[in-house]
């Protein structure tokens, strides 16, 4: 009996698997502390994880570190938590902020911190955003042109929307041809642009110009315009299976 108890005491009990989850984290960027969210896949996923940096739209700005999960990629990941294969980083811009300057630095710092902590793969790191975050996708990619394996900007643009606020891609806005300038600097990064044909907030003509400039520069670029979608073309984008298959196939050399 004692021998059986001794053997039982020496048995290694496996640790319970850690399920897929969202976790809150903080990063200090430019001397300022910022909170952000990270989706971490289930512990059963082995090896380095693909990483997605998601940039929210203007409606999700704030300081609660929650509502950036409420539109776009956050709801999609929640619906597919148990089998979504990638680490996803969700920074948040404060009220009235844009994905420019220090906010881009913050987003990149959050991405790098999460990549280190959760075994992310620097060779399979992707960037996507919607509306204001679509602008931010270009802004961030231009600031870190060798960091991402692929880009998925949604209902964004390069220049300010007609009659809208001063929202534009600062890195190329002053160039004689902003679209050609962007294309020349990002032609080495695969990109798939999405927009709604009925978008009356950020009109699709700007993305059409960007796509044309990328193709003229020889870039690996695709453009999908959903004929029946208005500004919310992000739900259609994130449920587009072909986009995910394409995205996760991209890898930096």
C-alpha cells in the first residue's frame, strides 16, 4: 500500500491546456504608458505564431482598452476563438487621435512586445485596419516598410475624404503624386485592398488610384470592391475565406 502511495505521489500530472483568450497588456512608448489587448490562441498551437496588428476605426477611439475589440477583427476572432491560428494585437488610439506619429510608434511597440512575449513569428507578421485604420495601415507600413509580410487595408485611403476631417497618410501626402510615392515605397509588400462600392464615407476612388499605382509599380497587389457594401466592408472582408488563405500564405524571406 505504501509503495502504491509513493508511486502515486511521483506521478507527473499534466498541466491543463490554456485556452484561447484575450489578455490586457501595457507598453511604454515615447515615455507614455498605453494599454492594449492581445488575442492569444490556444496553447495547443505549437511553434511560432503568425502575428496580426489590427488598427481600429475612429468609432473605437478611447482609453478603456475595450471598444477597439467591438468592430472589425475583434468580433470575427471572438466567433472563431478556438481555431483562429494567429496572435492578434489590438492597440487603441485615445479620443480624437489618429493613426499618425506617436500613435503609430505605440502600435508598433505593442506589436513587438506581444511578439516577444507570446512567441510570435517576425517572418509572418501582418497588418490590417479599417476606415481610419485603413489609412493607418498605409501610414504604419510606410514607417516600417520591411516589417510586414502582407497588408490588408479596408475602406481607407491616402488623401483626406471629401468634406471630411484632416485624415490622410502623412508619409506621402506632400508628394507630387502621393499614390506613386506610396507604391514605390511599398511595392515589395503583398497587399490586398478591400472597399465597398457604395461607401459614402470614404469613397472608393482613392483606393482605386492606390491599386492602379501599385500595379504600375509591379507590386503583388489585389483589389476587391464589394458591390453591395457601404462603409462597413470590414465584416465582408474578415469573413472572406480566400483572404485568410492568402494572408497566412505570405511570409517574409
